[in-house]
C-alpha cells in the first residue's frame, strides 16, 4: 500500500474519532510517532488537545520539544524518584512507574502513535486500529485510535520529510539523517534489554547517582524489605539490576576467591563518576 493511501486512511480514522465534535486527546510523548499523529490530526481538522504526560525522567529537550508543538504538560501526582522512595527500583516485572506516570485517562477518546513495526510484541498485541483501553476499572476507560498502526519505519521517515516536521534532535544521526529505530522513552527504562539499559546509564550518569540515592532512601524507610536481606547496600542492588538478567548469574558472579566485591568502586570506575 502506498504512503498516500495510508495517510488518507489515517486521516479518515482520526475524523471518525472526532466526528461527534468531542475534543479528542492526542497522546503526545515528544517522540517521532507522536509528531506524526499530531500532524495527521491537524490535517484531519478535528477538535483536539495534545497531552504530554510528564514522567520526570524523559530525555533532555523532550519537554521543550512538546511545548514547541503546542502540547499541554500534565504534571504527575508523584515524581519518578519519589515513587522509588516508596516502592523501590522498578523492574520489567514491577512497572509501577508506568501506571502512575503514563497510563491514566485524560479524555474519553485518545489518538495514539502505536505501530506494529515497533516490536514483535506490539504486532501480536495490537490487531485493530481501535480498541477500548481500561485504566483500573471498566468504568475508567478510553476509546483509543491507532491511525499509524500499519505504518513501517520508512513510512514514518518519508512522512516526516514530506511534511517538513521538526522532530526531537535525538532521532538524527551525525550525518543529519533520521534513525527511525531509535526510541524516545524514559531514560534507563527497565523494559529495555540489560545491554541497552546499561548504555543509557552510561549516557546519563546522573541517573546512576539518582537511582542509588533513592534506593538508599527506600532501604532506610523499609527495613523489612526483601532487598535489604538480598543486598548489603544500594550499590550491590544496583549492580544486580543493571548488570545481570538472571538471579542465578548474579549468584554465580559473587562466588569468587577474592572476597567481597567493592560495588561502589566498581560503579565509579564503570560509569566514570564519583558516588
């Protein structure tokens, strides 16, 4: 299918979302896909509000980019590191941060930049261009629309270039071309692979310090927490979460003839920081 046909279908779906004159949310993250759906919504001519849900740990420049595109900035009930002090460090098995910072209702209808091409998991999860999304209960739901669900990475790049859309600077390679496979999610997200997450901490070493500082606050406030039994301090806890996928590999790494590892020194050397 040609890109123009995909554009026409996307605009038609968006017009359907706003057919009753009701103001529709454009779920704006500051990423390239949200820039695309914002442009398509403008082309559709419906009443909308571009909503940016501030996670407090998005990459530098993201809020500025959202404001430049007319998005409303919604502050969370609690900042990410305040949540850490209460709940500990998030993991792919305990993503309390998403629930509080991103997954909540604003308006009854929402246009989202979900695409199957983003991952195998998304391709399996999203089958139709519309669905009812629930947030906590069946009464608290949103009618979601996915106008670019079937768009490829190249479709997105071609549309951005064709329409002259200014996207976040992090998507550009050194030669000025767009890398459509780059993601603009929360910094150091636990859903990323161990390798990619570690690369993020290298890129943003201030996040290492912030994680450890707030993990220590959690440990102090929750003396009976399981992590206090598993790890001697926040440095050891951080190494386990960021460097090891499996508990068995972690346990094996500790079985050395050289005595206990100085995890603080290890982290300072690896990330070239002072803790």
